[in-house]
């Protein structure tokens, strides 16, 4: 029996109303349901244990990799500027805490799962995984279990930051999915007893000494759902260091949110069962391979070499190559397992399906349970 | 622990889904901006918002400021000249002056209903600290948070009170005019220094 099985289901007639009641505003995107409960995935308890173990081990390897990169000063292959490298080093040496990350795993229910990539800096689909599929479980599969302690762990993690000032949250304007993710995180921080507020990333002010909110109040801790590499390229980027603002995710996540980490991990742990062979040159990977931009998002510009590619705005930068490990094909498309770490602890999964073998921002979120 | 015990949302959607946890903590206020009174607020916010925030802070003050049986007890905590009876406190303008004399001429348009609230909660006379300003501003108003009254104690510390609880907000400027801000900071920030990449990519930034 396989550890992962797709089940067809009749969706609840009132699923849209239910979704909206819990504040899930982006359940439908571009007229197509993003939340998809015409199916679900059933896992075995052994499968969940295996995913948890793999996730924790991958996270520990990633932390070891950051330490290795910082110790060796090996920033050139990550294409990090001196300024970025300085921030990475300082934040790692200070021991800046991190909050959240999502590994994308390819797994068909047999053998070890394989890590496709790590969304270490700006992961989304968090609210869907933490809350929306949990509400589904409680009404559709009551009595079953779900690999999901994301919500509790977030609240617990905020408590451990030891933050005494207000926390500001930011993301881009007019983007329901990003805003929903940030508001959910703000909710968990509030429940941990922190004072919180939200402003758009373009509203962040600089007064010559530090960053400020719209009331000219200092921003001392900033949760940003906005990539580090973008922040650093922009006009205020050079102020981040001098301002001494506490950033979440911390700067050292720049080592891991960059797909150059794939060949670096393979170099550190060649042959590891959870990793796929990866290299900086095409010739470094035998057999069918995938080319990925080192700073891409949502599958953009990913190419299954010689087979098919996804378009996007990241075609100009550097690329890495990874051995092709096809996502399993089900009657609903290609599922990828998003495995969450909260404060570096495995905390649950969310499964997204796409019509094609390259997971894009057009994928659908499908709930899961285990027995 | 493989699953969440129960999920409760404080800010989004309905409060709580299924199997509510017992706790009922209210959201904590954001830091807010300090104003002595509504007219100072009008430099950065529209008049209607300033008046309503000031009125709300005042009401919060009357409702929740600590009460003392004697003026001496109150002044021991809040400093000489910083306490009064509910009538005096309700009438005194929130000037932030170091020694606002009891019964000073009302200058600010203080809302009237405050006085009734104060008296209804006690029988005899009691003393409470003067409200020397409040925390309000755009962030709090956008977050739907209540403005909070601001007090100073006998050691010159400034803190906000009200229903959100006591929160230290810095030290009181000796001139009694404002809460100290760090030297070197400009009072008006530059903006739009972040966000250009997302605009260029015309995309969100999650992954």
C-alpha cells in the first residue's frame, strides 16, 4: 500500500461561504478555484512520520550549509554582493531567529521524498495549510488526523523571539494572496501577545537613522513578505544594515532562498537520499535535468531541459541544474508536497497540484488527512 | 505533536473556527504616535480623525485611569501637580504642561460626557492622574485600534494606559511638550524607497 493516495470527493456546497468566513479571501483566482476540495490526499501514519523526519533532516542540513558558507566566506557562487554577504554573516553570528520556511518535496508514496527546492525567505500557501485545510478536516474528515501543527507552532515561535517592541508587517500592494499570508502571520503574532501593525512595502519610511511607519514611529522589527534580494537592490536597501532593524526572515536566509544552495548542498552531502544531484553546469548532472534560475519564484523560467519550459521574468540571471525527478502523475495533475518548518521544526504539509509537471502560481491547493 | 489542538483567529474572519480554545486575549495595540492634543494631531492627520481619536482617548482615560483616595497618594505615583478630582481631570486641557494647575481654563474642546462616566463609578470623591496626551495616528486608525491616554509618573517616565494596559513609551521631555525622539532623526521620513522591483515585475513576491 502506498503512503500517499488521491481520493475524489464531492465538495461541500457551501465551501466558498466557509472559506470566506475564516478570512480566506483568495480561494478563487482568475475565476478558477485555487482551493480545490474535489479531491484530497490520504496519507498513512508511517508516511507522515517519514515526511516529518525528512523535513527535520533537510532543515538541519540547510542550517549546516549556512554555517559552512559563512565559515568559508563562500558567497561568490551564491552571487551575493559584499553588502548582502555582510548582512548574512552578521545575522548568522548574532544567531538571529527565523520563523518559517517551506520545502517543496516530490514524493509518490514510496521511498524517500526528494527535495526540489526550499522557499526559505518568502513562502506562501501558509494560511491554506495552517487554517483552511484544518477547517476542512474538522467538517469533512472529522475523527481523522492531519499533519498540521503550523498554527500552534507559529504562536509558540513568536513567543520565543523575545520581542519587546511592536512588530511591523509588510508586503506589496494589491496582492490578495501575499496580504492574506501576512495578515495570517500577524494574527499569530498578536495571539502571542505582540503589538503588531501592517504597512505596504512602499510605505516604509526612512528618517536618516532608522525605518519608520506612517506615524514616523520607528520600525524595530519587520516581518517582510518581500525577497531580500529585491530589498537590497532598491533605494533604501543600503539602510538596512545601519538601521539595525530586526528582520524576519533574517538575512542569513539569503543563503537558502537562492537555488545555488542546491549544488552546494549536494556538494556537502553527495548521495544523500533526500537530495537530487545538482550542479552549476549542465555537464555536472547526468541524464535528464532541470534548469532553474537561482533567484526565480513560482516556477517561472524553470526548464525541463529539452522537454518544456515555463516563461517568466527571470531568464537573464544565473541558473543551476538539478537531476530531473518527475512529480507523480495523478488523475488531478502533478502534486507537490509543501513541507513547512516553523522555527526550524517540521510542522505540517500542504499539497498543491498543477496541470503540468512544473508547479506554477496557477496550482490548486488540495487538502489532506491521515489515518 | 502532529496537529494543531484548535485554531482561533484574532484578526481574520470569525473569531474561532471549531473547538475553541478557552483564552480570550484581545489584540495588543500598535505603538501609535504621541500627540499632546487634537490640534497637534492635525499636523499629520485630518481634523475629524484627530477629534475622534482625542475624544476616544479621553473617554478611555476617564473610564480606566487609576483612582486614589487622596491627592497625595496619586501624586506619589504621578508627580506633584499631575493629579486631580474627576471634575478637574475632565476639564483640564491635555496641554502636557509640567504643572497643569487644577481648574485651569479649558482650552481644548474636551468632550462633555466624560464627566458623567467618571462620577457614575464612584460614590465619594477620589483622585486620578491627568492625561497629558494620547497615542493615536494613522497606523492605529488603520488597524482599528483604540487610541490610548498617556501619563507620566513621578520619575518622568511616559507610558500609555487605558484598556490595552500599561506600556512604557519612553521618557517625558522636561519641557513637557513631547515624548523624546532620538537626536539626528528627521521628523519627516522619505518614502517609496522599497517596492520598485515588485512594480517592475508586476507580481506578488511570495513563492
